[in-house]
């Protein structure tokens, strides 16, 4: 059965691959799994029909038969557990890959999202000028720790896994800020993720969807 995911019909990132449906698209492409996309408006995600799939009125959602999921991390984990290539076969390595998935969204992503909020949603507040440097310092702390752990390795724990997919997806949000360039090994790590054929297919698909919905 071909799963259906949801994405914004006019993504606020303007097709740059930063919306969370990109992570799900990438996982499906890595798994070689065909999928369909249902584009939804900002208004539609707040309607009862969509909230039945995602109680918080966000994207993406994932539907496969009578299974409905929300939260990109949970969806990617579901895909990774059902298809080869995104989680190691060794039990311990598999557990570590899942740990990195959680680390990406629970430890590394929160201060990055805080920066987005501080700059774009709170940028007109009188205290924003003082807050942004503090948030950037918190991000640098996390990036420094991640950089130390990655070292000169290609991926976080041996071969590429869903942990890397989620981590690269999180770090992509920093490209425009210049913060990622302060850590050359992390910038190279993200570039390796972007160079994967599955990433390129997923990126092209979400960009096309944005371009078509813009007309």
C-alpha cells in the first residue's frame, strides 16, 4: 500500500527543504518506497479533518491503510523499522541510531528553533537584540559538542542511518545563519547528506510541489 503524507501547499521556507515533510520524503526515498503527497493550506491544518490526523494542526502526517501517524521523528522511525537501509541490523548499533534520532530533535533542534522564533517572530520586540546572541551561544554549545563527537567521521555511528537523516535535517536550518560554517566538519557532514541521491530526489519533489502551488 502506498502511503500518503501531507505538506504545506505554500511552504513558508519557499521550497528550501526546511519544512518537516522533507525529512519524511527523504526517508521514503532512502527506503525506495513510493508515496503520495496531499498538499494542505495553513487554514486546512487547523480544521477538524486534519486535526483528526495531527491533533496539533501541523505537518507532516502519514497515512497507510488504517494507520495514521504524526510527528516527523515518529514517522521516520516507522519507515526505518519497516524498510532496510535506515537502521543497522546489529541490535546495539540499531539502538544507537535511534538514540541519535532522539538527540537530533530533543537536544540539538530546540535552540535552533528558538533562534528562528527570536529572529522572525519576536524580532520587533525591544529585548530581541539582546536575546539573539544568547540563543546563538546556546546553539554553539550544542554544535561544539556534536562537532567533537563527529570528529573526522563521515557519519555519527558507522554507516549512514536514520540518526544522520534526522540530524542533517535539523542542521540544515542553520545554513543561512552562518553558524554551521564555524564548524567545518559539521558543514561537511551536512553537505554529505545533501549529496545523497535520495536527498536530492526528495528535495526536487518538495521544490516542485512548492513551485506548482505558487501559481
